[in-house]
C-alpha cells in the first residue's frame, strides 16, 4: 500500500524525480564526495513533506525513535549500515550501553529501543540498556508494544566512565534527545559518546540546521540544475520571544510576513493556487511540541491563552524563546483519506528504510508528529536504493529513491551543523580559558 | 529449505558454532580491527565445506560469478556494501565499465553479469559491459538465463585508457579471472582497476592464499580458543609437476602422504572414523578444472591417460605445473539426498548472501564446482547477520552466521595475500630496474 498523491500540481515534482533518476550516478558520486568530507551522524531520521510540486525536509532528528516502524525485512540493511558506522566511529569498541528516553509508558518507544538493541547486536555489539530514570531502583524488565521483553538498568557513574552493574561499556549510544540539557552523569566521559552530546536539543537549533541545509540544497540544486526552492523550505527566525508574556510579537509577525511573501512569489512563479502557510516552531523543539500553523502575520498576534500556553513550553518543561518560522509544505500524500508524510531513516551515510506517518485527524497543512501515538505508521514496502529507471516518476521505488536523496541532503546538513557547533563550542571554551 | 547435516559427528562443530555465537562481539571487533589494517577485496566468494566436525574454506574466488544465485531479497545488502566499497576504492568515479568472462553461451553466467550490473547501478554507478571477446564486431545484445537483456560492447583501448564507443569510464570492474594472463588491453591503465589485475589467476596461487589463511586461522583460533584445524584444511604444494610427462610424481606422492598423515592424526584425536582424503588441484586453477580426489599416495602414481590429460590443462588452455595438495573436507550437508556445499558472497567487508551448490551426481568427498552448470543452486533463505542466539547451533540463521565468519576469515586472508603479491611485484620491478 502506497499513499496517493492527491494534487494535480505534480508537474515540477515529477520533473524533479525524473531528473534525480537520470542524474543518479552524478548524485551518488556527489554524496560520496560530500560524506567523505564530513563526519556523518551515527543515525538520523528526516521528516519530509511531499506537496507534489515540492519535496522538502521539515525536521531532522539526530536521536531517532521509530525504528520499530520500519519494514523488518530491511533490518539487515540497518545491521550493515551500523557495522559501517561503528567501523568509522569506534572500531575498537565491543560493549555498548544504549541510553534511551525516560518514557516507560510509551510501549511503542520501548519497542523502538528493543529494535535498536537488536540492530546493534546484529552488528555484533554487546549491548545493554542504561536508563537515566532517576527512581529506577534496579534492573527492571518492561514489555514493549511488540511483546519483546526489554531490560532497563540504572546507569551508574564511576569516575569518568558510565556503566551498569557488572558492565563497563567502551562506548555510549544515546537515543535521548537531551531536551532537558546534558545530564551530569553523561558530561565529560572518557568513553566515546555517539552521537556527540552537542547534538542534543539543549544546544541544537532547528534554524542552524536549516541554515546549513540552505548551502547543501543550493549545491545540490546547482548539481542537477533545479531551483533550490523545490527541495528547500524558506525559513526565518526570532530569538526573543515569550509567548506567555506576549513578547516578540512584532518580530514574529514580520518574519511570518517575510516567509509568506517569499512563498507567495514562488507559488505565483509555478502557478500554484494553494494558500501559502507557515509553521512556527520552537527552535529547540521536538516531539511535535511547540508547533503551530499560521496563514497570515495576524495569526501570531492576539494568540489565545491556550495557544500561548501550548507554544511557551516544550519537552522537559523547557521555556521557548527562540522560534523558527518555516515555510509550510503541504503534504498531498494520502492513504484512505488520511494525510501521510514520509519519514526516512539513515544510519551512517546509508538510507535504511522509512515509513509514512498517517494521521486521520490532521489536515494537509498541519504537523503530523503529535505528542503520543496518534499517528499510524505505514512501513515502506521496498528499500530506497532500487529505483526502477524504466518506471514512471511516482512509482513507489522511484518515489522512495527520491525521498532517500532529499533525506540524505538533510543528513549532510546535519553533519555540517554538528561540525559548526563543535567549532563554536571550541571557540567558546578557548575564550573562556583566555579570560580565566 | 535448508540442507541436513547427515553426520553424527557434529559435536565439535556445534561447539564451534556455540562459541562463535557466544563470542560474537569479540569476533566482530576483531574483524573490524583486521579489516581496517588491510585493503579488503572489492568482492569475493568462498566455497566452504561443512563436515559437521569441521568447517573450512576450500577455495576463494576474487572474481566471483554466481551473484544470480543469491536470494534477490538481499540485493539491497549488495547495494549497500557496494556503496561502501566504492567509497573506499574510488569515491570520485561514477562511470564504470564491467569486464566479464568471454562466455556467451553460459546463460547463467550472463545472468550473473546482469545481476552484478544491477547491483552496481543500485549503488548509483553508470555501468556498461565491455567485452574482451576478440570477434565481437559491435554492441551485441544477449538474453540471459533469467530473461534479462544484456548488451555486451567491445572494449576499446585509447592510449592509457579503455572504454566503449561513446563511453569513457572512470574505473574498470573486472569479473574475469584472467586465467589466460592479463590481456594487453587492460595492462598499464591510468584508470582505477578493481580488483587489481595482480589478483588474476595468471599471478595468483591457491597455495599463497592458504599460506595467508594459515596465519589468519591461527589468530582467529587463538581469539576464541579453538584448534585452528577446525577451520583450516591442511595443505602442501608441488611446483614442478607435469602430468602429461609424468614428471613430479614423487613430490606429489610424498606430499599427499604428508597431508593424509596429518589428517589421520587429527581424525584419531577427534574420534572421526571416516577415511581421510586429499584434493589435488592446479595451484592456479579455477572453474573446477584440474582437480582430483585421492585417498592414498599410490593414487597419484600410475594415473591413467584420461586423468593425466584432465589434470594437465586448465581454463584458457593453461598448462599445469604447480599443484596444491589440500586436505579433503567432507561435505556432510545434503538436500534430498544430493550433496550440498555452501558458497558465501562478500562485497567489501560485508557478507551479502550465499547459496548451496547442490549436486546429484557427486559424492561427499568430491569437488562440486564442475565445469558447466551441473549443480543446482539453492539460495540462503536468511541473511548471514541475524543469528538467533537463543536458537540451537545448527539452526539456519546460526549456521549461516558461522559460515559468514569463516568466509570472512578467507576474505581477510585474500586481503593479506593480495598485499603480499603487491609487495613481491614491487620488489621484482625494483630488481628489474636495478639490473637494467
């Protein structure tokens, strides 16, 4: 089962898909060359929106959950890619502790942890799960949504190392987005930590990611000769917003107007008659929290109390004061009348699978990654590396290949983004040392 | 469908399998470390023999055919592994010419070429097939055993490059074992050639491979604490044999006796009551040519004319004068009463699949890789990276994982072997330059 594209405006996208298929060898060489220049994230997932006339990433997750939603037939791909990633990042390590989110009631998330553990074990690693849950008294077994049994053990600090009772790992694999900041137990470890803690949401900003993505998308667009807008959402940002106190509204309104006018111009250029919209998101937000859809600058003035409350606090109770205003990309894919958006998974530089987030209760201009489990996952039926060049654009293997290409652009942007964060952190540390 | 092990002597092998499963993280780390020290062959296939009490490689092919025999479900694994190999060997290349064997009447071989082409294209390479067939007048389409259409084009030399009409490739992928020597058209190219021509059978020797394998097997055996003999066939060699002229018989007889006596000792040690046997093979032989089974030193004296003829000439009409005498490893796997031996495929450092060579007309002490297509392939049903540690040794996923481990030992030995050949070739070139 594959979602239908329910827009007639598929001309530009089918052109894009055709171009991506035709220029495949150049595109793959370009990726090889770019990925050899940067340290690729250990793993990532990218939310795409497919408007028919445009295909773009709207969020890149460096601590992806949802591995349980992938087609189990392709787990061997995850295993191969993990072997490759480990070979690059920490070839000497064999014992790993996997540090998940603290959700123990989200049985789907626990299933994700069990799946990740199986993938890591498939790559021949010895893996145990070390939990940050403060009141986890001792090793505790949970049953996941898939019926697997998963043992969570309390993570313990010992000098400059973390470990479990009777288990001293060589490396730490983090599947916790660190929205609440880097927990002291993980700070300053001598063990390899993958991904680096700097990639957590206490330091990461969506605007920095999309800033890096701008350059990647431009380079890619030049490579295949397209308008970069076809794969890149316009965005802007505000950095002194307080929804609760109604501060920063002017900045918000001005930037919403800027984004909408840019989109309006593009829509006119391509003859798109839909209404432009924008998404306002917490710049460090995740889990679908702190997000709203706006269609005019007025929409961000005079927000009602409920929306202001919703927008002011995100995961782990963090206050929102930086926001990104991103072009809304319609999702014109639909499954049985429900809106669907693709999520692509990568390990190392490899696309390992994907699924559709299918949402009955949401519109084609809304965020589908809601808190909780309201969406229904629909695993891709084929892998993302087997386009059928004789087939039509829009055929699932071709559409999936194109998804994989755009998702890898976002992955490359994440690599650049983390690198730049590392440089900034080093500079700050040096400045601090100089003044000390 | 999975072959049955038809021997009761499975104790030591089940011990080996149990050990391999239990020590998996150490084994995988060991492979990561070893493979990072050597340039892994681009691709390879390894013939294994599974005697129940012993599991060992008996031949390692660096220009593997038979990709058409793999389970098509796992072609995405081949694609991932190829992406990884290309990233290491020639990241900048995007256009490749694939140079196959000259067999145009073996439709299964042509199917292998079509499959390889699909895998390379899956990795995003532009691939055309450049044939060495002398009388191929122009581009000619063939239909393969699988019904695919395959275009062979005459390979052309242009200065220090090869290419096809209107196609100037960046790299050459060789699927021709070069038994007849390196064709002048491929010598001294400025393009990257993968695998290196030195790996062809005009320079390669089985004895050198198994010499390298001795060290690898010993290191591995030490790692997991086993007798290296359990994964390593005893071998010896003779280098001045002429079967047609009955020269070198004494050397042959002495070495057969040496190998058999070593095996006899091991059989006694492990309580194995089967009769030891040895395989005499052309040291540069391939395609199952120039091979015979012997059970005593007398067997190599007084060979009849037919056997002498069979042993004296191998593929491409090459004369045999170097032979390897290798411990025969019984194959105690059987499918519906027919003898079966596993063949494992690797691309880069990854096991990508395998199949059983099933042969009705051969015995458990005979070579199953006969000229032509007398064997029936049986693709592995699962990949080789998903052992079920809770399952019993002998369960297919566990047996396949163990096959993959032993095959990777042979792959590692091939890496060392090619490296040593390169060093020798450089030394010879330097010596030649010094005397010039």
